[in-house]
């Protein structure tokens, strides 16, 4: 740093800076969780949306941290850096509150925008809308919050002036981020409105920054600073008191035209109950209508078409559909038991409050994820097998829903009862079957068609209903026979009876079957390669936003061999450039840190996918999983700090950085094997032992990423410049992580699966290792 015009006293306290870094971490964790949840609520968030949000946040943070480090390096006095931290805290609070308001009213805002930005009421946002909204809302807040950290870490390095300063500040920030993110995920977002949560976080960061600035000033100026501190707090504190009114106002703008009855945030999603005029209540989940107070006629088609394909359905399983009347239709039959599973258990309480008492008697409502239930119950359990299994869910627009459409899920269902009839509702059309629709439906139908002894019967229409069961003559598409069975079982289904001849018209069925049979086979939708939700994104986006769909379509056509070859070629080219051009070698360490951030983000997202697949829909545990990664970051940073303290020479730090990259490359190549080993050795009925294995992976990944940050800072800069260099390294890490979030969430995992994504990470890590070795031997 050039902060040498005003000498730093040895008695200058360091604890205020550490407290400020911790407060910044808490604030960053809270704001990040709140903004992501608000964006998901209006963007109907899939993993593509999550990837874009994280990518924009990390990219903005990288720029903010880099800018703050450069400013701190140019400051002639540390009090100027302290004043900048306080000023940034003020702007950060205002930017965060403004971001929430912008996100809330964005559906109304986009209605009034021209061209490619325009949307219609009720229309899902496309890539253009998601990206533009995320940039406008997230960029200022993320830039300012991370700029605070960049300035604070420069201060900490200037005051502490030892080789372990960077590692300690990194660990303190990670701990604060863990506390803030956990508090937001499990308490603040479900107990407080988003404005109050963000205002409280902003005030914490502002108060700690003002205290820090006051203590840095000389005694003669400290009194004035204290008065300024009190004045600022008195001016800003009312933001917390006004948060509730702002929340009500923006909610009313967001749901203009509806009578808003309830707005509830669960651990899983945002649930809104609203009424339009005198019509019945509508339940919106993350902005999309998901349930109604009245039974929807279409559910009759799915339930009765499936139930009538089994000669005597006594035990039935139903996933979703409680809010549209599926349970009422199933219980019209003479069944012994109905096992019902809901994606979000928080919905059950909302249904009970606004739709009526939950069913009882023969209906057993499980507050457990279906996949967890299938894994934790033995095949011989009394309630583990079903005659009919109905998936009353929308097509898999997200990886979460996709878990119920994978080959492994259907294998678990069929293994308990080989004669199970599985019912699905797929997207359809009355006119033209596009390539997007055919690709999606062939993928979805291939997963439950297990072996040659399974038969598929179809009912076309605006939705394509499919029943997959034993290959026997009882499976039929003949409307007369189905009506006979309906009358024989004394079941009333007037809507179904009124449309059956139209829906089961033989020529229509033959046309659709011929289209599906002629379409080239698509990759199988599996747990480790959730390709169906990627195809569904293309199909859904094509309806309203062809540009975004075309981009995804082009990506879907990339063969794995080509991507693998390009990755290897890019790694070799990168190493060659650093070998030939000596002037580039000064960028070797920043490039390595950016690449590490990319790999760490891709593998951590793969951990989250794997956890969700194998453990289940347990969001509080997923939050702890992210917390484990942060703990690993802190532990890795502290461990690297001890290594640096023993030998602060840049060459020693570079050697240790190379060793860390070796371990990271090996982890990438062996990542899928590690997951398979954990799932294999965990007891069949023990969810917690399985979860513990994923926590261990996440902790280990965090440590691998965290250990490289202090090493890179020591290898790339001089002792007097540790603070600004640390800010630059942190910016490089965030920049790599931002690209990893977008590419992994949107393309790598759905297209090539966890296996392909982790192998690509291993190849990239090898390239980064070679770059660092070229730099190390070139400067030795």
C-alpha cells in the first residue's frame, strides 16, 4: 500500500477492522440470500436462474473488490480508507433496499417496456428479462458490499502487517458470511419481511464501519466523527421502521389486479394466496399458479386415465396435485390407502388455512420427500409398494422437479411393485409437434419405460397423458372399454366422460405415437445427468422468448467429445502462452485463482445437486451444506496462513499453491467416484449418515479453495502490498466463481451431468497447475 504518508502507530487497534470485516460478511450473507429469494419469486427460478443470479453477484463483487483495493493502494492515509468503508456502507444499505423494491415491481415494470424487454401479464421471464433484472438489481448492491470488504481487508493488512493477516481476514469474512447466510436462510426470511432483514444487516455493517472510522481518526477529530456517526445512525435507523410499509406497498404493486390474501416465505419457496375478482383463490409458488380452491377439470384426465389402466388399484401413490383436486379424484375409487407426497411441506399448512382441512382416513400425507422415502424404506415394507403411482407435477422446469422424472426414481418405484402403473402429464399440442416438444417428451417417456415388459398408452391433447405399466392387454386406449370400466367401478367423472372420445381418437393417438417413434433418441434422463429439465427450459422459452431458446438449443447440440477436446486444447494453449511469453507470467497466479474459483463453484453446485438427488428435499440441510463450504474456506485460509508464517517467500507459497492444485485436479477426476462411494457405504435407512458424507465433501472443497487465497496473495505481491493484492486475488476468485455459477447451472451439469462437469474441472485444474509450474520454474 502507499498509505505511508501518515505512519501507522503500533498501538492502533486491529479489532475494529476485524469486527467490521465480520459485519460485512454477515451483511453480505443476508443480502445475498434475500435478493436470490426475491429474484426466484419473480423469475420462477430454475437452476438457470440461480446460475445467472450467482454469476452476476460474483462478477459484480469481483469488480467492487478490485476497485476498492486499487483505491486503498492510492490512499495517502488509512483514515481515507476507513472513511470510504463507512461511505460504502451507507450506499450499500440504500442500494440493497432499492434492489428489493425493483425486483418486487419488475413484473409490472416489464409490462411497460418496449421490444425484447416486454412481457405479458403472467408470462415467465426469458433470458433477456432475467439477465437485465439481475444486473439492475444485483450489480450495485454486490459491487458496494464487496467493495467494503476490499477496503477493509486492505486496512487489516496495513494495521496487522504480518504474513498471516490475509488468512485471518479471509477466515473472519467467511465466518461472518456463514452466520449471515444461515440466519437469513433459517430465520430472517421466514420471520421478517425482506426489507427489515436487509435494513438490519445494512445497519450492522454501517455501525461497525462508523466505529472503525472514528477509532482510526486522530483524537482531535474523533469527537466530530462521533457526532457524524450519531447523526448518520439517526437518519438511517428509520429505514428499519419504514420497512414494513415499503413491503406492503411493493407487494400491492406486484399483485396489482388481485386481492392479496397471504404472502408466506417458507424455507423452500415464496407462496402467495390471491383472489382475482370474485373468483376462487389461487396459490402461487414463486410467482407461478400452482393450486386452486376448486378442482381443476384436467386433473380428472390424468387420474382416471391412469387408474383405469390397473384391474384393481388398491394402493396408490400421488406426488403433488393436492391443490387441484387430485386426492378427491383418486378417493372416488375403492382404495385401501393413498400415500401423498408434497414438494414443499410448507404448502400443507397454507392449503389447510385457505382450501380446507387436509384429507385423512385412507389418505396418508407424508411430510417427507418421495425420493428420501423410497431410499429409507425397505422393499418389503408394508406401505412401500403401490398399484398406481401418479406424478401430478408440472414438467421438470427445475432440477428439483426433475428428480421425479429420472430413471432411478422410476426404478425405485417399480422395484417395490413390478405391476405398478405410472401416470404422467406431459406438455402436448393439438396441432404441430415441434422438435423441442418431441425431444422433451421422448426423454420423459424413456425414463419410466424400464425393460421390454413395459407398455406405454397415450392420450393426446393440449397435455399429453401417458400411463406406463405391464405389457398386457389390460393397458388400453379404447374409449368404450375405458368408459365401461369407469361405470363398473361406479366412479363419477363428468368432464372426463365428455371429452374421452375426442382425446382418445385413434388417428390422433397414432399420429402422436408415430411422431415420437420417428424422433431420434435423446439422452436418458438420470439423477447424475438431469437433461430433461434443460430440454424443458428450451421448450418453455421457445413459446415467448425465441432468442434465449435458440442459445440454449445451440448449446444442447454440442457433443461431449467436442467439449472435451476443446477443454484440453484450451488448457494446452494457455500453458503454451505462458511458456512462450515471459511477460504473461506475472498473471499466472491471478489466472490460477480465477480458475480455482471456477472449479470450486462448479464442484460445489455439483455437491448441491448430488445432495438434493440422494438425500432429498431438505432445504435446511442444504443451507448447512453451503455453511460447511464456508467453514472449509475459513479453515483452509487459516491453514495457509500458518504455512505462510513459517516461510513467507513467494517461491514457497507458489510451491504450496501447486500442491493444492494437484489435490484439486485429483478431486475433480474422482468427484463422481467419491459421491458413489459415500452413497454406497451409507446405511440404506440413514439419511443423516448420507448427509454427513456430503457435508464432508463440501467442507473439503471449501478448504481446497480457501487454502489457495493466502498462498496466492503471498506469491503475487510484496509484503507492503498485501492488502491491495489480496483484494485483487479475491476479485479474481469471485470472477472465476461467477462464470462457474452460470456455466455449471445453465449448461455443464444438465448437458453433461455431474460426471462430465467434474472431469472438465479436473482437466482445467491440470492446466492451471502447469501454468503455475511454468511461472515457478521461470522465476526460480
